[in-house]
């Protein structure tokens, strides 16, 4: 009999800036803003990155003193060799006696980190572990690219433990294969898609997500009913396509909507949706978590609620919004590279 | 996100900033066991009672605004974000420090407003590494 | 018997943006001017000091021997002094001590700066504010002093117009000073200042000193020595005082509620300097104060005790620092109007005081000036140096 392990607490942080997707269209006029289902997306402050966002989210949690591991899931770490988890450990006062590692699998980096944190605590390596899903995808979006319209930034931190559990871990199933529906090669600052073939056939997202979901259902056995499902949201449309393809009631996704007002949060996306879905839950509810990372893979997890979690940090992130225009977003997100000192003299 | 085209060699490595990382991340200062006064940055000797025995203190990050200004002439490494409001802030434990106020406009801020600490990036180090440190925003 | 020091010669290099002049040219201009003014031979100078804030601008260190060489001086003690923007007055103080100690009989003190050689003056001076928690967070002096400006207005109910008046008065004097950047420029109005755009709100662009090129030099000698003494000016006292550097640490550092709106090191240095010189603030006929930004001029006037706490800006706005006012101030145009070659500033204020006490200031002359005070500040009121000079 495996020891009980699960989510003790969960918090979210996003930058305050919001860019209307229609504003981006005034420049590029691709028409994809309307189709994306995203009305506005988060704009990263120039003095922020995934580490500062993760720190902001983590500071909302009541962190115990004996966190034995930090798994930092991201595809937009500021350092390509150093671990963001190690920096976060010092920021949270957890350093130095802690296991720290970054976890990378595009959009499913956060659920991968969560799966590892669960396994870590379950294996008895420590009573608590912290899983982070954080991304600043807006930095990985090329100018004029459809991704620039939807790519936002945010961080979710999950405290995993074996006591005082809010959502007890029940089962996990995953899929992974070599399908380059998205990629970013060494030296390339921008994510590229694998093209319309992958996008319209669903060989990447739908196949892997439906595959993982079906494996999860098989593990749970007959009669496993879900009260809510938190899914990856690169845009406002995937959950609708997923509902049809996986045979999941579309209503189960509604309470976890995050993309229309924040954009594609990458690794933070499914965890932010999970935080929303944990609000107002009843003990005994089964909650699903379904992620997707291009390249390609998906994690499907189920949890049984023991007590609800307040989504205060999510609501505050929404309330703190400040509109910014496209020129401001270009400047803040460094879409034009410029010199530290002007090359000509300002009068 | 800038290329510095210069022949000047990097003179400062990461070690100096590493030494103050906990002070910048956690608002770690010092506390005097004799007279209870708190200091930031940490002091070896209490500025109030001169006692040399000081212990480490981690401040909550909550404070109030004393007075405000707004920078319109950004230095290298900060050029993407003029104007930036900043303030003298009194922490609830007593020490006063100077810091930027983020996610806010100058006109929306006022003396005595409660603020809370967040971690953001300061200027990049000479090596290019990000330097993280405290800023403040309006308390939620 | 104690040795007293007096100033027997002064020299200035014109302040401005002088791309065709290197630091050596400026040193030569001011230094040889001072030597000629003193009427002495180079060979009688047996010690020297040079003050520079930012030698990185021209990438040369160890300026003591190089300055001695540039001025063809005999071999002797010659050191480089650094004290932020008070460096010139700190060098002056060390020169006075070289005389008083008997080590030297005749000392030249030079200050020089080549700010126009750098791309950004703010970035060049960035190693002076606190390097752990202020400069890396993106703050330079215009920011720290913007908070002082805001706090001063808040504490003492002072209007922006009152603070800005300091720059108006600086322009009046500077327009009459051939060495000043603002020589022959028309009067500056309050409205023009307040509309000049923010540097760091509430400080406007027109309320900022301009870091520029320039040099200043004085020759010190023993009182009662060999050289001609017709125009010698006595150094009645010279001292300096330090205070906390980081802005936050100024709160609670002093008894009472002094914080960033009071120039406490100036007050401490002035009290000692006045005591040693046997004067009070009321005896001061002409003052040079450190107005790197307009509010600082008022803060230092209050530190010097010339106006009560919280009242200096209003007094300046009422004309009390003009010729004929209670205490004409910054009669060379100040840092704002003359210019602020930071290493030279602390010496140029001595040069101007000497010129006033000799009665040679022409249109800018304070009638009957006999006691002059020269004050300069380094850092955010981290150090303040005050000299009291007396004419004959």
C-alpha cells in the first residue's frame, strides 16, 4: 500500500501587464488573434523572469522548513546550464541542504516537475517537495509570429507533501514520442512550430493528450468520475478540441479557464488551471490534470480532493492587471535588441 | 537584451554579488538582542546602542511608503522602462530602505501607503548574470 | 607656535565640454594660472595634491606624479585624492595639513575632471552610491537626491518653485562668470525650469548640475613665509565630517528626526569649522555650497546654519542669496551654472571665495566680503567638507 502523498498548497503569479491581442494585429494583421480564443495575454516586465515569477508564487505558500527538493519545470530559464531551482532555493531560504533540478519538456515541464515531486515524497526522500511550472513564452516568440499574439508569462508553485493533503495523488499516466510539432534548437531564441500538418492533424497535442488520458482511465478502472479537469491551454480552443477527441464533457474544463485572459502560460498553464479548479471543491471530488508539451508528450494525473484550496493568488493576479500597448510590450520583452548605451547623442 | 560593443574587460565577477544574495532575496538584515532594534543592511555593531552582538534577522517584506520620486533618466541596463516610481520605505520591523515600486504609477502612490516586497531583476552584473533583488509593490 | 596656512594664488580652467583639451591641458591651464597669480617660481613648490573623481574617464590612475610632471614641479610629495564630489575640498584640507605640519612650505592643490570623455556621466559616477543595494537596483545620485527633494518639500511644506529658485540665482551669477558654462546666457525663469522635463521627479533637468570638464588650483603657503603676501587669504579653518552613505541608514542615525532632508555632516563640519575660526553663521559674508541639484543648495545652506531648518529654499526664492541679500551664495554660478567637473569642484569653491575676499569678483562682487565659507559634499551627504577663509 503506497503512502498517501498529494498537493498541500498551490499558488500562482503572473506579471501585471496585459496586451490586447487585437493590438498586436494592428501591426501584423494575421487574423490569428480572433481565432486563438485569447483576448489579452500577460506581458513580462523587463525586470522579471521565470525565477522572479516563481519566487512571487512561492512566497504565497506557507512553506515548511523541511522541503527536501525543488523541481523547477520551465522551457524559458535565463541560464542554459545553471539550475533555476538552485537560485529559487536561495531566494526562499531553503538552500543549501536541498535537492534541486530543472525539468524541461516544453509545455509539460510543470506537470513533469509535479510528477517528480510526488514520486520523491512517495519514495520517502523527504516530507515535502516543491514543484514549479513557470514560463515566459513571450520571450520565445518571434516578432510577427502567431505565438507572439498568445504567448504570455506566469508561474505556479505546488507544495507536495505527505501530511495535511488537500488533493491526494491517485494515479499518473504519460505518453511521449518523437514528433517535432514544436522545437527550438540551440542558439535559436524563438520557438518554431512543426507546421500545419502536425497542427491540423493533432498528431502532437490531441494524440498524446488523448493517449495519456485513456491510459489514466484504464489505470483508474471503471466508474471513475471526474468533477473537474485542468488542461493545458496554449490558446482558448484546445480544451474544446480535446473534449471532443477524448470524450470528456466540455463543462469539466470550464472552471479552469486561464488562456483567454492570460495567454499561453507554458509550463504554468495546466497548474494554473488546477488552482482554479481546486477552489470550491468538495471532499471526495476527483480532479484531473492533463498537460501537453510539444515535441511531444503529455502527463495525465488524477487527484482526490480532501479539502478545497483557495485560489486567492490567481484572483489577485487577475485583479492586478494593467493594460499595456504593443509598443510597450515590444520594449519590455526586448523584441528589438538594442545597445546598453545609445550610439548617438540625445540632445 | 543588449550587445555592449566595448573593449573594456569584465572587471567584476559574480563573487561580490553572491555575498549579498540572501540580503537581497530575503531581506536579511540584523537584530540587536540588547535593544531589539533592527538594521538593514545588517550591521556588525548596533547603530543605536553600539552592542557588538548582532543576530541575523529575516524581515517580512511588509512596509509603508515614506516619500516618493520617479526616475526619468534610466541608467544602462534599465533603459526599457522609464519612468519608474521609487520610494523610501519603512519596513514594519523598523529599518528604512530605498527601493523601486513596481506595478504602479507614480500618481497612484502616496506616503503611508502599505507595500510588500517582491523579488525582481536589478541591473545585470558585469558578467551578464541577472542580479536579483528586492523591489516593492502596493500591498494586496 | 602653530603654523598657519594661507592661500597665495588661485587659477581656473574654463568649465565646459572641451573635447580638444585633455586632463593635462586643463591641469596646466589652472595650475600655471595659480602659480602666476601667486607670483612664485615653480621651484618653491615642495608638495602637491590632485583631486579627480573619475579618472576612469581618461583611463589614467596615479595622477599625483603625472600632475607634478605636467606642471614641471620639483620632486616631492604629490598624492591623488578621492572623496567623491568633495574630493577637491578634502585635497585642500590635506594641503593645509601639509603646511601646518611643517612638512611642506608651499603646496599646490589641483582638481581636474574630464566628464565629456565618457558616454554617460551618470553611469561613470555609478560606483559612488551604495554598490550593494542602491546602484545595482538602478539608482544614481539624481534618484537619491530626488527623494531628498521630495522629503524636504514634505517635511517643511516647501513648494517646487522655492526649491527651483536656487537654479535661477545660480544662472544670474554664472552669466557673469567668464569661467562658467552659462557665461552670458540670459536669465532662467522658474516656469522654464519647472517645464524643462523630469530628470528624476521631482528634480527637473534644469535643476541638475552638469558634469563637465574643468580644473581649479590653489597655492597654499605658510603665513609669514617668503612669498609676496599682498593678496593672501587666511585659511581660518578647514574640516570635514562623515555620515551614513546608504539612504535608508540615514533614518534613525541622528538624534531627533533628522533623516534625508537634513545635511547633518555639513552641520557637524560647520560647527567645528566655525568654532575653530572663531565665527558664527551670522558672520558669513559669502557662501559657496554644493548644489549638485537645486534642493541640495538649500539643504547645505541650512546645514551651514545660514538659514533655519526648512527655511533656506524660501529664503533663496526671496532673494536672500543674491548680491545685497542676507548671504550671497554660489557667486561663481554654482555646480548648476558654473558646471561640475566633480574632482575640481571642491577647489573651485575655494578659488571663488578667495576672489571674493580679495575684492576681485567684478560684477559678482559681494561688497565688503571679509568672511567666506566654502562647502562641498561627497556622495549622498556621506561626507561634507567646510572651509572658512578670511580676508585682510
